[in-house]
């Protein structure tokens, strides 16, 4: 164990160098070598650390399974022939990112102290209540549901679509240059006397949304604003549906409908006509030459109608609902986009 600690720093340096090599242009063979090296390293660590033999067998199997997934992933996504340089670079970045999967597994096992797998004694069994059994069953069912959802989110077709779309997202593309038309602003101005601003949370089913949901465990992962209750003026910071450049764009309800159970939640927030006009004028300014990440919270803050305090970069879409401690929002309705 002490020998392992002694060599931990050199091993970390080697892994970082391997990652850098993958990103800056490493070949398919070199990437496979990296995955095999890390898998071998993790198995050695598992065998050296004192723990139950069954735990070592389980972890060894998991590391081999992860290695198989990594090699399959880069074969199908990262090193396909005929790709542009941008596609190749993004693919290599993803290829480097998945190197960390075994370390995440090890961290999870360490934090949750699952290195000891043992059979309960007779006294342990006798002390287990029906409530304990039900709680254990519920936890297993919940874990299986999470794993099933994660498997769907990280399906090859989702990863390919996400990778193909990533090259469009860069700091230059996020600068709006008149994407919103005069027709949009004319429609929004019609609703200035309606003293409400409308917040829409969406469960779209897009690859990005599904992957984000795997980590946040939140159903709704996208927030939009509308100036009217009929949702004719929905806007948000989004990818532009491959029609417009990524940035501040107009949205239609069809944009949210990417899976069978796609849905939206609509809320309204009371404001004055002056506050609403201030937000609309800011949108015009951004539309001419500006970017607007975390758009919804920034607009609420700018208009003086924000109802919770949190750094812009840390605000999640569901915070708009969960942090409404003073009940400023009024729930309007939920719309299932595929229900007839």
C-alpha cells in the first residue's frame, strides 16, 4: 500500500500526459493503449488495497467493462474516417474525458464505503424489519431506473448527435447579430400592458438535455422566457435548432418536442409595464451584438424582478421554481406535447 502511495504522483503525471496526447492528436492505437494502461492501473490498485475478495472481483469486472465501453466509444465516435479537424478534436476531447470513468467509480466506492461485500449474520437478518426491506427494495428500483435512464442518455446515437453539434458552439458563435426579427419585437410589444413575464421550463428529450438530466436528476433542464401567455414570443439561450447560430434565439413549441413524453411547465411572474419594457429593450440590445448565457435569470435581475439571489453561472433551470421561497411565481399549466 505504501509503495502505491509512493508512486501516485508519477502515475498522475503519466495519465495527464496520456490525456494531453489524446487531445492534441493521439492516434486510435494510442488512445486504446491509454485505456488499457488505466484499466491495468486500477486493477492493480484494487488488488493491493485491503478489502473483501468479492469486492475485488466486482471492481475488476467493472474496470474491464469500462475499458470495453471506452474502446467501443472511440471506435464509433472519436476516430471515424472523413471527419473535419474540428470534429476530430472534439472527438478526442470526449475520448480523453472518458479516461476518468474508472477513477469516478473508485471514488464512488471509497466515499460510500462499498469496498466490503459480506453476507449478513443470523442476528443481522433477524433484526431486519419490513420497513428496512421495503427501503432497500425502493433504493434498488430507484438505482436501476437511474442506470436505465443513463444508458438511454448515453446511447451511441445521442453521443454522435451531440458531438456533431458541438463544433457549432464557440465563443464567436454565441454573439447575436440580429437573429430576432422586427416581427418578433412587434409581437412582444403588443403584450407590454399585460403585466406578467412568463417562464417556461421544458423537458425536451434532446441529447444534451437527457445527459444533463442524468447528472442533475432533474426532469426539466431548460428555461425560456415569453412576453405573452400564448407563447408566441418564447426566447432562450439555445443551440438554434441548426437553423440559427447558437445564442439568444426564438423558440417554437415544436422545438421542445423531441421525445414521446416531452412536456413544458409554464409560470407567470408579475411585473410592471416599465419592467417588462426594460427587459424587452435589453433583449433588443443583446440581439444586435451581445451574448446572453443564463439568459432568464439575467433578464429577471436586469428588470428588477428577480426573486432569489444566486450567481448567474450557478443558476439551474429548476432553481427558478425551487428557490421561489416567497411564492412570487404563479403556476399556469403543464402541457404534454404529445397528448391529444
